[in-house]
C-alpha cells in the first residue's frame, strides 16, 4: 500500500475513515465525490479481509477447481487431451498475484480521488479526534467534522483450543498454506467451513467437517443444507453433525481449521474516549449507521450485524451519503446470500421454514430441464421460488447449481421492488440461459410450466 508519513492535515478535516476494506474505501470515495477532504487510515492492506483473506482468494481457489471440473468434461466437446491436475503451490502463487493486481487497481482507484491515505492504526482521543500510529511508530493527531469506523473483522477463535500456527489454524492461515495436508478437520459448518471443505477436498485432502448444530449450514434452508451435505459426501468429506466433545474428533487430523465465524475489530479503537456504545458483538448503530455519538458512524463487519463484503460496501456508501443529510437505510431482508459450494447455493428472502404452508406456494425448476445447463454439463441443481398465495408477491427463493450467485441477484431485486410472480412471468429471459430457470419456477408455482411434464 502507498503509505503516507508525516502528513500535514488541515486544521479540521471533513471526514476521517478508519479502515480501508469494502466499507471504508467505498465511504471514502463517496465522500470525496461530494467534495470532502478525506483521510483514510488502514493498518495493513487496502481491500480488507475480502480482498486479502476472504472472498477474493477463496473464490480464486474455487474457480480453479471449477475450471478443472470443466476441463474434465472437455472430451464431451471434442477435446482429445485433458491437462494434468492443478498444482496447489502454483495455484497459491497465482492467487497471491491476483490479489496483488486487484489491490494495485484499488490503490490507483483511490489515488484518482482527493483522499489522503495513512498506513497505521487509529484510536479515539476525544469526540471526533483520533491519534494515528504509523508503522514506523510516529504518532499523528487528527480531527474531523465526521468520522466513519470501518475496521472490519477477524476470524473467531475457540479459546480452549488455542491457535497453533502449525496445526490449529484459522481461515487466514489456511489461505497461506504452502501445501495440501493429508487430513484436515474443519470445526464449524457455516459458509466459511463449507467453502473450505469443498476447496481442500477438491485438492485431494481427506476432510472431516464438524458442526455442533443438528445440520450443516444451520442458517440456511433445510433442503439446501441436505443437498450440500450430499455434495460434500460425494467428494469424500466426512460430515459430523450434532458434534459433542471436539478433542476425539480432531485428534488424528494433521491440520485443524477453526471456522466458527468472525468477530469485529474494536479492541484498539478506545471507543469509550468518544463515548461510543458497543458490546462484544460490535459497535451499536441506528438505522442510518450513526453510533451513539453524533457525527460518528460505523459500517461493515465492525457492527457485527453482517459479515458480507457487498453489505459492507452498501453500508459504506449509505453512511457517506447520510453524513450529507441523506436518510439511507439498508433493507437486509432482501439481501442475497451465496455459498460457494460445488456447485454454489444461494438464497434470498424467506426460507420455507419461515412461511406458513397455507399462505405460500412453491414452484421449482430443475436444471435437468434447462438446455444451457445441458450444454455446459451443469445439470445438478434447481431454482425454487416461494410465492404468497394472497398477493402473488415473490416471498423468497433458493437456488443450487451453476450461476446461483447471478440468478439470486435477479430475485433479490424482485424482492426489493415487491415484484409479483406474474410480473416475473411476463419478462422474457434469453434462451438458452440459466436465468430461464427462474421463469420456469414461477410458472411451475401454478402448474403452468411448458418445459416440465404435466402434473395433473
């Protein structure tokens, strides 16, 4: 990162942003677009956990395995020779290069705006005053009319296990491994644990996935959870649900990956000095992302509400606009949720268990009936749409299969705009495309899908 040392600031800045992840850099750019003088403080690398140790590196590894899967099907399209398997150490090098390239692009993006960047840590010394300690130990004082806290989060540990960088590791450590362990026990089968289970199993590791709840992906629809469990088992992953004492389950594993969620980075901020309310789950904010201290906002993972980069970015933009008199709020009920299993799953809105069966109907379209899925060899999966009987409004959707992350974005927009199933049915979806499955599911809700056998 291009750091700035011994910077001379105006007597009072318009805005200080603490943290350069998706929430922080988005807020800084939006504020700069309003003509504000902005100081951005980042302690490590711009891009935060998403770019450096989260969604970007994990999706690079996922895409490597997805590409391998497609290569294995190359013979179906006339290819006579199939390349060898990817080499993990080389994949890691390519992944790190991709992170560097994207990070450099982010630096250039920020440099195009009047934003001053300091590489260091910041803590409050007063209401809207901070002390910034740079990497060389120099301390700089700064104050601003407004402050946005966007310090992100880090992997949550299991204290009784400790973190042994050799054997017991977290998700950050897992992305730095130079080779694939023979055996790995993953503690926690939420989104992080499931994605890493697919990744390491895909590279040849003998993986055991451990979940204390009654089923993996406890926050998701039960049917999706069951389908993902089957996919994991097909890859040779041993899935343990309703797990009890951990020690016997991890005793023989060469590597133990703790994937029990994330926790906000608030300890070094000295929040009491600014009289900002917080608890162990994060900084408390109102609907407009303002903290208990007037003029100080918090967004992204540090609030402890959602640990998703795209939500953090939306909150960062909203916070910057609210500083300028906006009244922007985030509707979390329509937010798409995606997990990159093999194939990926996605959902938005209500789950079947959230609904009264007497008040909703479900339509389902399998990818086995989708011609694009056939061409791409991606026939595993389906789209399920939940529809309110009384109003015809889309209530929710679940997807499993290729391009799930793109398909669910269509449904998320429909939910936000309170779209009815008839509205969606009147849209024309390109043929052949995976998106046609949304149309098919909407039609199936009323037994009218022309691409499925007669059910009557």
